[in-house]
DNA sequence: GATGAATGAGAATTCATTCAT
DNA sequence: GATGAATGAATTCTCATTCAT
């Protein structure tokens, strides 16, 4: 789904910072940049952030070391570019969630939103997972990730019609925690269930656990 | 709580693998081993598994480089020893959970169990978090971690009196996902709430989301 | 993985194994590889295999540590490359030996062949000597060395016109033993004689000891 | 008072120097010392000098690191002790060689002497072989080994009734070279022949190659 | 006498980053 | 724009030797 996101307007992949910061990229450069970003996702997914070597990425992108540093100052910057992509995607997703009312319509809305999140996670899961690893890093990629999830939690808190007894700010985070981690379990083959079953269960737990008639 | 396990029989600390196949350890050796394990927890917690240097661990344990390799073949093996410890602790915790019935007693049981888990996570969180990172490693530390959480999920599934509509096997994992990740958010300062508030909310979501009168 | 470049050019020096399975080398790379191999001979000759440090080799080659590992996985692999070189040289030498008949022509042929061997030993002696040391190694450099000498012995056995009373297979090895070791004694300054005297004596012993009219 | 042993007779294994040089050794100590020397032979035979670890020796001797350094200042000193043993044995062997006359008696004498050498090599071969390796070492164990073989060569030169055309000093070394190396080939399984066949061939080559009626 | 444990200097190896073409 | 090659600082790991019991 996401990669060559054809829908995306003019904004190109430009925000992916580069050493010569705002280099003008011709078609060829655009293509190389895209290859590197995609390779990053692939490699980070396979080995995680720390274990990923620039060499792995370069090989996956079928390009050279020298070229890598033409586009990114270092591995971290490539990762940051990916995080920015994810942040944008998640932000977009946040907006797509409509009010989850304590009725069938609400449940359906929740479920379909969860399905979209699952898709997003299937593609960008490695990046999301890695926020945790990266948290100790110098640059605040960790902070960035935290903000993204925090924003998502806040959005959820606002959309889910929760019981007045519950601290929705906290509950929002609990839900995000569950959704994020559960999707990881699914991807890592730990959850033995079809996609539909998994989605149903997740929807149920959230719906019953949090959503109620106010 | 967990670390100093005084009850342990003759073979003490033995599970902590050592090169040269579990050497017999005298009092002094036992002490050094303990120091190294504790240092491992400290350092892994502070910088994460990958960023942790053997040098950091050695310094934290106030011992020498050479000594480290007397007890562990490498960082990974030290980590594996810690995972074994955690596995044991989690297994112990699993057994402590009594049936969570859909009444106040059940809710109280659940809450107190969650409190214990939070304590365990406060101590061993770094190890648990790292399972994810470690999953690609040669040694099946990843598998081990997966098994631990899987076992916990199964236990929960058995104890929580769930609705017949819900696939409890899956729901168990969802709950574990939430509990594990939520505790991480708490530790990383993302959840702005007192311990009690956090526990209450977590209890509520699980209780309302999963536990019902059968 | 990028399929092996179909345009594989004459890979020269190729037998010198390289990590990452024989990379293609340009002129610059070829040169560096040559420098490393030469440095290997120099250093192994001076300090022996075990005492030789990668650092010594790198200094002798006026290159960096990192570069070394670009060409060889470790010291052993560099040695193996040298052994392959020697094997080739020795094989070449084997073929140059014509029949050693029990007359003056035969004696002359033998002597000039021994002179050539001496030259080869002067250059590659360190490698040959080290086969012995290396025999316990994982990689079968030891075996390789054994094969080389065994082949040489067989060739000698075939060329020397020996007495029917003698087991030429065994005698061939005895001759190789003497020639190999004697050259070592010469190099280590143990033999106090001019090159010509040494060659004469060696020729005499072999000629009188093994070559006879059949 | 082992080391400076003036009264040769019950000379025990004492000359094997020890850090506290002239330590008095009781029965127990003698035994431990013997175990270490034997372990040295075993381990040096198996892995060569450089690859042999003090740890290996200590394990083979079923004793501890601490104990090792009670008897030897370091690995080299243990090796030196073994070299001294060999030197003595070889010296003894030198004396046993009677004149090798160009007749059947001479041939028989030569053959039986070679047989004895083979026995000695079977036991101490590793030490002899290692002289080569050790030659670069600081302490002059190498020199010592060279002297031993040089002495043997001189003795042979004196005993073998050689042709006046041959430089017997050089020929002696050639013979030693052959005998030493050939025995190595035998031990390493390179010579495929029975002990008798091997001895016969060796005798023939030396006899025919060097011994003649003056 | 003997031993298990500790030590740290030295050697090997990796890999992000820079450079010359 | 792109690339192969080079670099060296950072790290891991080994092992001879010393120490405390």
C-alpha cells in the first residue's frame, strides 16, 4: 500500500533530509532516494535499527555507500525520514477516525479503523517498533515517536465515547498500547488467528472495555 | 523482590550459563556472577541492549573485562541468563493469578495481580522490551521471550472469565500486549498519571473489556 | 542479492580469496591485494605465522587495518592465499624436472632443478615451513600443504631412476624431506657453506643415494 | 637439590627449572612436575607451541593455573625444560652411534640407530618440530635446538664413512634434515609404509648416498 | 602445596564515514 | 550523480600472569 503512494501530491519525497539539505532532485535522484527509503524499511524490518548496517541498506537498494551519504548524513537521518513518513501516515489515520458511539455504527467504525491501522503497521511496523530501541539515541527520534503515539492516544481518547469513571487520557494510551503491541504479535506470528478473528477480538475488547453510553 | 533468590538450592545461580559449561562456583564466584547479572539489568535498562557495551556492564559491576568473559561468552549470553530469570519470575506470577470472576472480588484480584506485574516490569522491563530487538539474534532468546509471553497469555485466558463470544486465546494475547506495552509507557514517562490511577484504568479496561458473567 | 555480475572480467589474482566471495577488483584493488600478499610473505618470513600480527602485515603493506579485512577475513585466509600461490609454483617446478638418469646429464638436471627449488624456498620458505605449524588449523591449509609435498614426492619418484630394491614412493618422500629441511637449515644459517657447495652436496647425496642404473 | 644437580645419578626431573629456582621438591611436588612436563608434551604435540594454551596444559595435567606458575615462570620455560630433556636424549643417542662402515655391519648399525631415533621422535617429535616455530622467540630455545641438531650432524659426519669428494659437514646436516623431516612425515601419516619399510628405505638412501669405502 | 578467581594489556574485527575517480 | 576503495576509532574477546584463600 504505502510505498509508492501514487495519491501523494507534489510534495515528493523531499522532506527526507539530505546532507546538502535542499538539493534539487531530478528524476534520477528521486528514484535513488526512493530506493534508499524502501531499502531502509526492508532492512529495519528484518534486523531492527541497531543491527541494520548501512551496508545492508545499500545492498538492498542496489546502490553504493558513497551514494547513501549523498542523500543522508547517516543512518539515523534515514530513519528519521522514515519516522516522519510514519508520523504523517498516523496523523492522517487519526483524522479518519470518526466518533465511536456505543452502538453498532460505532463498533463498525472502530473495526474499520483498526483494519487500516493494521495495514499501516504491516508496512511501517518496523519503524514503529524501533522507536523504542531508538529512544536512547542522541537525536530525538524517540521523542518524535512518542509524540506520534501520544497524539494518537489523545485523538482516540476524544473519539471513544468512554465512561465518566474512566480517565480517558490514560485509557487512550492503554488502547494505543494494546493496538500497537497486538499488531506486533500478529506480525511476528504469535497470534494464531485469521486477520478477521484478530480484528474482531481487538474491536470487542476495546469496545466493551472502553466505549459505553455516557 | 526478584533478584536475590535465597531459596535456591545447591546449584544456585546455575542457570546463568557460563563458558566452559557451568563451572562450579564458590561463594566469591557466586557474588561476582550476581554483580554481573545486576549490572546487566542496570545497563540494559539505561541504554538498551544494543547500545550497551560490555565495558559499561563491567564498570557497573566494578569488575574487569576479563572477568566478564569468565562468566559469559558474550553480551548475548548474559542477556540470555537474564531472560531465563525473567521467564521464571513471569511463570511464578502466572501461577499467582486466581480466577478473575465478574464481581468485585475478581476485580480486586485482577488489580493486585496487575500491581505485581508492574513491579516486575519496573525491575525487568528492559529485558522484556529487548526480546523484540533480540528476535533476530542467533540464539533463540527471541523465541524464549515469545514463549514466556505466550504462556502468560494462555494463563490469563484461562483465568479471566470471558464472554463466550470472544476468542479468549486471542483476547489473552491482546491483554498481555496492553499490559506489557502500557507498563512501558508508564516507565518511559509517557503516561502522566499516578501509579494508582494507571492501575485503576488498566484494571477497568481489562475487566470491562474481557471479563463477563458467563 | 544482486546476481553475480555477468560481465565478470578476467579476475586475476583471484585465488586470493576475499570476504564477500571474491569481489571484482579494479586496478587499485589489485594493487592493494598484491601489497597485502607481499607483506604477508615478508612478515611470515620474519616472525613466523603465529607471531605475525595483522598489524605487522598492515604496516608492511602501508595500508590500514580496515583495508586488510576488506580483502581477507583474517590472517589465516591471507595465509591460505599464499599457500595456493606456493602450490602453484611447486606444481610448476614439478613439471620442469626431466628424467634423472644415472649419468652426468641426469646429475646436471637434478642439480639445476635443486637450484630452482632453492630459489623458490628462499622466497616462499616461510609459507612452506608454516604448513607444519598450521596443520592443526580449522581450514585445511595443512592438508593442502601435505598434498603439495606429496605431489612433489610422487613426481620425484617418477623421475628419479631408482634401484629396483628401493621403494621409490617412500624414497621420494625422503628426498623431499631432505630437500625441504635442508633448505631451511641453509636459510637459518645453520649450514655453513656456499650455495654451490650446498647444492653439490645435496645433489650428490640424492644422486648416489637414490639414482642408479636400473 | 635438583637444578644444580652435581651428583648426576638420581637426577630426577629436577633440571626442569622453576621460578623459585631451586625449590626442594618432595614426592608430591615431583609428581606434579612430572604431570606438567608430560602434559606439555601432549599438548605441544597436539597443537604446536604457539597454539598451546597454559590452560590446555593445566587441564591435561589435571592441575590448576596457580600450580603451573609454581613450577615454571611461563610457558616458554616449560618448553625449555622439555628441550633440555630432548637435548640430553639426543646427545645420548649420538654417542650410541658406532662407526658406519661401508659393509653389512655398518648398514645394520645405521639401521638400528635410525630405529632408535624414530622411537625418540615418536615421543619428543613435537618438541623437535617446535624448535622451528620457537626460533623467533626471545629466549634462545631456538638456538638450543639448533645446537642439538648441529651436534648430531657433526657426530654423524664423524661416524659415517663418507667419500672424500663429499663435504661431510654439509652432508651430515643433509642427513639430519632428512631423518628429522622424514620422521615427521611418518608421524603425520604422510608416509604410507610400515615402520620396517620406512626404516629400510631411509637406511638405503643414507647408506648409498653417503657411506662409501674411503 | 594447591587452587579458583581476577586482572588487564594486547590482538582481532567491525563498520560508519570520507575520498578519489 | 554514482561508485569502489580506504580509513581508523570503537569494540569485542583472549590469555598469560598474579592474587587471596
